[in-house]
C-alpha cells in the first residue's frame, strides 16, 4: 500500500500560516510608502486603507467535493512476499485509486500549517486547481483504498475551517494595520509641502 502525495498543511522548513500573515502585516508599511503622492490628495485615509485591505486580502481555500472525480487504474505494485520464498519485495497486480477535488483560492495555502493543528495531517498532491488524493494497493485491497480516500477526503473540511477562521481575522485587521502607516505618510507629505512653501516653491 503506497499513499500518493506529500503531507498537506505542512512545510519542511516549518513556516506556517501565522508566519505568513505576520510577514504580510510587516510589509504593509512599505506598501503604503510606495503609494503615489497624488493618491493622498484624491482620497481619504479610510479610502486608502480600504483599498490596501482589498488588494492584500488572502482568499481561503474552497473545495468542491460534489464535483470531485474518481479514477481507478491497473498498475503493478510492490509487496513483501508473505511466505518468505522471495527476498525483498515482489511485484503484483494492483490498483491506483485517486480522487481529484477542484478548489479555488491560494494554492500555497495547502502547504501552510493552520493554528490550531494536529500531528497527523492528510496527504495529497496539488495539481493546478485540483487536489489529488490517492493510493496504490494490491488488487485484493480495493476496499482499503476506498476507505483511505473516503477518510482522507473527510478530513479536508476540518483543516479548511481552521484556515478560514485565521484568514478572516487577519483580513478584517488589514485596514487598521495599514491606517497607522497611512497617517504617518500623510503627515510626512504635509511636512514636505510646508517646507516647499517656505522655500517659495
């Protein structure tokens, strides 16, 4: 029995969703500083904050389980010889069972650990806009393959709910975080204009 894909909601370098969200907040200052001066003449602070929040909002993952497509292929799989007549493993007729689940949202979110999390996340492979859950088994283990895919698919919504809760809190705070930098930038622009006037500009 061979499970397909890597651990989901996990990165080998231990970067998690909290790390990414904190970094995005840290980058808001440079984003505000890069805005054109004219924007501050044309819009209020609240309008600028709302614009930045809209541009930096992270969309959570959404899966369409009803549109998932199952596939089964005949393959050769390696198994250990249970009677001990062969050394190592032998190849026997098997089945490769997969389920392709369409999704929308930021695909990188499949690889970021949620908070809270558990130590036994599901496995899968992200291909384009689909999550592939799969397993290869010997032909007589077809029922075990079906159970694995069913159980793994059932785990996904729990992780996505945790992720959505984290992102909702983060997204709701973006305008507020940006506002402090917007006010500081507007203050600097005011000081620059005052100096220009004093210099006769």
